[in-house]
């Protein structure tokens, strides 16, 4: 007599289901993760340029990025540039004016953000500059909720709460310079919000125009900082080229692509990937001493990021 065999199927665990969710991540979410992961390794390049004036790095980084995008737009992407120009002309007058103001405003925000950040790093301290980008994601999520009327899921509210607690833990030393910190964080948060309001033009063309606006604002101030031109050499320009392409054009493009579909809150929480990687580099590469208090704070931030990713 044959005994019927019963096949037993393993029930997928909650962890397996979550892993499957991660493996099916949409391209816009992947763009956001990649963007902030790239910026997380920015200190390696900045450290290699420690012997040069910060204004020099900023000016040439922005100028190189703009020139590269302009060259690409006028050659291999000329057709796309012309199509976007026609698309812009086809908008009604009010929408055309609105988009023009938003594009110029976003370029100004980008320039002010970079200038204030450099001022903070040079005159206040690196810690205050870093703290600004810890506050920025919270501001971005809340501005998206208040201005764009974007809904926040319970998991996203929890993520914002965890991030807020971490910021309070890490920001004790930055309170005396809170004005500079908030100006830096607010300008970038508003830059991200404006990207959601701008008509859906080609992202590379849009980025080129925004960098052009930033150049118009930043370049006239070059002599104000009185940098030492004698120090510029081939190594400097090689690293600036790396900064312009890998750490400016590519991540900004990915950031704008992510904002095309993701809510401001989703992108905001992903921003924390940047300081988390900075924190890991500080320990493993630069042998910096960190306290248990700081470790707990960054663990809360990492939990907020993971919670936000699993929310998708």
C-alpha cells in the first residue's frame, strides 16, 4: 500500500519578502540610492584637495560641470536641446513664466547653498556643515508635506521621527551657529522641492541651465575670496574634472531623475545615505574617534533609511 506523500512548501519569511521587495526596487528609487551613495564618498576627493582654497574648488567645479554639459548639449544631444526649446516655447505664457522663475530660483538656491556651505566649513567648522545636511532631509520631507501636499505613510513619519532624534543627539555643538546651518539646509531642501514643480523638461538640459545660473552668481565673487592662483596645477584640474563629472553632473542628474516619480519624503530619507557613508569613512579610512553616543545616533539614521526603503 502506497502512502500518499504530502509536499511541504516553505512559507517565505518576512525577511525574505522584504529582500524580494529590495530586489525589485524601481529605477527611480535606485537612482536616489546611487546619487547619495556617490556623494557619500565625496570626502575622499575633497581630502585630496586639502592644499587648495575651498573657493577655488567650488568655482572650477561648477564651471567645469557647466562647460561639459554645454558641450554635450551642443553636440551629441543637440536634437534633444532643440526639442526642449520647442517644448518650452509651446507652453502658454503663464506656465512659461512660472517655469522660468522656478528654474532661475533653483539655480540661485544651488549657488547660495554651495557658497554658504563653504563659508561654514572655512569659518565655523566642518561639524556645523555636516549637521546642515542632517537637518536637510527632515526639512525636505516636511516641505513636501506642507507645500506639495504629499502624503506620508506611517513608516515615513517614524523614519522622520528617528532622524529628528538623531539630529538632536548630533547637533549639540552646532546650536551656536544654527542660523548658518538652517540657511544651508533650507536652500537645498527648497532646491529639491522646486524640482517637483518644474515642467518635465529633459533633466540634463534643465541641469545645464541651473548650473549656468549658479555660474552667473558665483563667478563674479571669485576675486572676493582672493584665492592663490599660483597653486593651481595639473593635479588640481584633474581632480576638479573628477568632481565635475562623477560628483556633480552624475549625482545631480540622478537626483532629478529620482524626483520625477518619488515623493520628496522618500528622496529626503535617502539623503541620509550620504552622512552614513561619511561616518563609515571617518572610522575605517581616516581613523577618527567616534563616541558611543554618535554611533547610536547614526544607527537611528540607518534605521530610518532602511525603514524608508522597505516602505516601497
